[in-house]
C-alpha cells in the first residue's frame, strides 16, 4: 500500500542555518504520526513544508505519491492543514463559514452539501452553528476549524498543536475526533507539546531535536527501549539534552 506521506533525506536551510538536517520517515494511511521536540527543533518547518507552504532545500517529500515540489497543486488537493493559530471569520455563522469553505473545495453542489453535512457531524455544535463564530468559545471555534479541515476526506491531515489552550473537556473531544478520522483512512501528522496527548493519540512518535530525527516508534516501544516512565524522559535520554 502506498504511504500517505513519504519523507526521505528532507533538509531545510535558511541562509547558513540548517533547520532540518536530512530526516526520513513515512506515515501509513489511517496512521497518526506525532513529531515531538522543543521549540526550534524543526517540527513546524517540517509540517509547513509538507503543507507546501515552504519548499525543501534538499530531499523528497511525497503525499499520496505526489511530490510537494513538482506537484504542489495535486498535494494541496488531498491534504488539510490546521495551524495552531488558525482563525475563522467571526462575523459569519458557523454554518455560513462551513458553506463558504466547502464551496472553495467542492467541484459540484452535491459535493459542497456532502462536505458541509460531514462538517456538521464532526463539530457536533447543533443549533449553535446558526450563531456567529464571534460568540463561540475557543473550544467551539477549534471544533469548527477542525471540521473544516477534514470535511473533504483528505489523504493527510496536518495538525499543529490541535488542543493548545483548550480546557479538559474540549481537548478530550478534539482528540477523539482526530482518532475517529483514521477510521476512514485519513492519515494524521501532528505536533504537540502535550506528551499525554501524544501518548493517547499517536500510533507512532518521531523525536526531533535541532533538526535531527533521533528516534521513531510507538510510545510503548520507546519507553521500553529507554527504560523511561514517560515520553519526556524518552526525549531527554534519546537526545542527551
């Protein structure tokens, strides 16, 4: 089976600074792969390059068999990207926002209707979708944004800190929604500083530090390998920080 995401010897350089130093990994359809590491480790650079917002300096990145450099439009048609600081149009109702965003992706009125109905089911806000987004809590807004990001059945969903700043209830609901996505074959590439979230969500973890991918594996396997109680300890022992 073709991987949803294939990264080989990816390097990204800004002038003399090398942000990512030749990392390689794959994400299978229906798999959640998490990148963990401190700020400046290369996580966001990797996510943004996969999302075609940046170009690789060297190496290969393919989504669903499409190269991000040679076929960026094909990649954009099968991915979704939800950055940490994403926002929505506060003067629109939730339903109007979903309809507007669906119209940008749909090839027909039937597709648009299907996308909106799926988004409504995902965010599960019911009658509150008739209210303006400006009246929503941060958790409600994040649910609408996530629903918008995945309503098109993407091959790969890219999530940067998906539950940042949310309360326990909303964070738990977002995590369950992300987990449910994989049941339809959507792969997820995510980054988070919340190690408990990573352990709950991810099928595999990649430990990145100073642009180098030090380890990949399941959370359980990595904890066993490094005789660690949690992923924070794994990170420290794997990177020698």
